């Protein structure tokens, strides 16, 4: 005789495996590496600093 299998549990297990695989594929396609995120952040910071250096201060601000 075969083992008793709970079909609901099997369906949930296969759904979790399928979702995990889909998430892994999406991370590869849409994700950024840590180095890429840090580079984008550093470039944004530099752009803000460069823009602030060209700001004219006329003393009207409180």
C-alpha cells in the first residue's frame, strides 16, 4: 500500500516552490547588485553637491 498524501499540503508545497522560483527569476531580471545601488546613490549625492555649490545665496532665506 502507498503512503497517505494530503493533497492540500502537496499543492501548497508546489505553489511555494513555484513562487520561490519566480521570485528568484525576478531578482535576476529586475534587481540591482549592492555595488550598483551604492554607485547610483554616490552619483546622486555628487549631483546634489554640485548643484548646491552653484546656488546663489542672496540672504532672503530665514
